[in-house]
C-alpha cells in the first residue's frame, strides 16, 4: 500500500473523469483530480446549488443549512484541504452549545450528571438514581436493542427522558427494535458514571484514551455556512479546467465489456450523453443500480431496491427577536410535538442573518418520503412549526415574520438487517460490469458518513485513478484510513440504527 501522505501519481493527467454529484465527495474528487491535471466533468441534478446535503440555502437573504454541519475532523489531510479551499478570514471558531429541551427545561448535551438530575427536580432525581442503581445491579443481558444498551448505562427513567423520544423521532422505529450496535458506536464512551467523571475531572477521554466525539466543545465553521466552502471549491476546480453541469440529472449509465462507456443526463434541453475513462459516483446506490444499462439481474435490482433511507425537512422561521437562546441547536425530547431538532443559525454565524434584531430558526422534522409530514403543503408545515415552537414556549406566534420549507431526500441511509448483504451484492456486480466506476460519499456507499469521511473516500478514489491502490471502503468512523480492517464487518462505517431480528 502507498502512504496517504505521498503525492498522488501524475498518471491521473491521462484521465477524463465523470463525477456524478457535486456534494462534498464529488467536489473533493474533482479537487484532487484537477490538482494533478486530470480533466473532470461534474454532473449535478440541482439547478442552483452545489454541496448536496452540505449546501447552504437562502431565503430573502437569510442563509440556512440542511441540518447543522460542524467542521471538525481527526484527519489532518482533510483539515488541510478545508483550509486550501477557504481563506483564513472565511473561518469562524464557534463554541458548541447544544442542549436537550424537555418539559420546558434545558438540559446539557452531552449529559452532565448534576444538570440532568437536579434539573428534573428532587423526586425525579431520586427515582432516576434508584433506576440507575437497579440497572447496574440487574443489567439486561444480552444487550440486543438500543433500549437495552442505554438502559444499562443510564437506567430506565433517564433512558425514557433523554434518549427514547428523540431517537424514535429520527428513525421512525421503536427503540426496542433498534439494534444495540448503533448505540455502541454513536454514543461510545458515555454513561451516567462517565458523565459524572467528566464533570468532576473535566475529562474528555474514553478509557482507551480516545477523544469522546460527542464532547467536542468548539468547531470551525465557514462564516457564510458550509455551502460557502463548496461554492468556492466549485469555482476553483472550474478555474483548473473542470466542467460543472448544473441541472443535469443522471438518468442512464451504459456498460459494455466490463466498463461504463456512457453516462446520460436529463437536462432542460433533453438528454445529453457523456463519455470518460473513469466514473466516480455519489448517487444513492438504489438509484444508480436502477439506471444501469443493460438492466442488472433481478437479484441485484432487488438488493438495491431493498436499501432504505430516512428523509428530512426543515421549516425555516424568521422571527422578530434579536436573541432567543444561546444554543447552536436544541434536541426536542417532548413527545407532544413532532419537531425533532431546532437550529439557531445566528448562533452558528452572525453572517447567516442579514437583518439586525432578527433571528432565523430551522425546525427539523425527520420523515420518510411519501408520509404525512413529507406530503404536507409548505404553508401547513410553516403553521405547524409556528404552533409547535410556541407550544414549547421558545417563541410566541406574534414574533413570526416569514418562513420557508426545504426538503432533503435520502438524508440518512438506514442500516437494516439486510443492508450489508445488499450492498455487498451490488458491489460484487459492479466490480464485474463497471470496473472503471468507483462509489464514494454517504449515499454513494450507503454509509452514514460525516462530511470529512465522505471527502476522504473521494480523495482515495481520485488517487486510484492516478495509479495508486486504495480501498475507500476502509475509511473508518474517525476519518482515519486503515490498511487492514479490524474484523468487525462494519468497522468501516458509522452505524445507523439497524432493526432487530425477531427473537427466537
């Protein structure tokens, strides 16, 4: 294997690469390829914005993210790339504050024992401590579900207050049907005892010396939002000779003799065809397989179509208030509302809000394409948001000025019982029929990657085109590259809730 710090091979200069999607992975691939004189064409379905789920949208001058995007990575290489794209004056150092909102009160997130217990009141605190003690004395074994895992580390009552409601809103399934492996990955190193130790000794390390990811207390952020980075990246790769085709939705991928020979894209003027020596795809695996020509075998299409996704929408409210709360974002654990999370964009960057005395909020609803929330009219969603934010006591209806809605399909690839086998089957097929095609990024690999993880997969894919030999599928959860897998069949991806098989 080649060391990642070595410069890429100049063999990439001989290549013309088609990149499907102008999100973080696609633009990172273009950056690396054009840095080494390869030619690249990027096909992006959106007519106006690059960045994918990391884009920054705008409405009447107010800017907002599709979710929040902290810029923090353990990869020095990715961090360096971020700073190659944006100049120093374009970056802010932002203190992180995110809290849980429950029964009209704020609770620190990550959980702090004194705040969580005392904030609940003396009687509830005593009940939570007793519940925790009971869970430690009589843990559930084996730990099969998310509910089992969290209950064993926090007790039944704290689990129901601080974990159950929000998790079920996000994933649309009961916690006792979600596998414990997601909790073990997503909230690694945290327990009530660990939270107490962290509060007492200001520790941000796990027992094996690793930084606890959920305890990061500040991060970098582009002053005009993450979309600023990808807009600049798009401009710079085009200045190097890359071609960016906006409003070009890939609709066909033709293969011959074991390679992709043509990509078709639907544009306002009809279908345009493109050829290249290599293809890098960030498209959802399910969509990609259904575009292949000739049509794959039924078992391959069935595997791709079985891959599931969780969708997402943001109701943006502009309110006539200078300040509402100091948090970057708030997790809403109140089961009486459908709202899952609230972004306060002004607290990410003051440049996101153009008018003094105003604040813009992003009310986030987790849903599935075609369900009641997804199909609700924009005006009705805005009114729902106004109602629920008032119901929570965070902002009165009288302060509401304006609003808009943004929907994001396939925001979260879901790891169900069969996703690993399905992805493996698709990969095996592509390795035979599309040898010059590489999959990168969150939806491109059906992995719940962070932005930096997606970027690293794209860097490695681009270097493969230059003659190196990397396996992007081994980019792990900390955006660090490992030549050897650790034996865990899913050690290369950040786990997303997986439904449990029925008990025997």
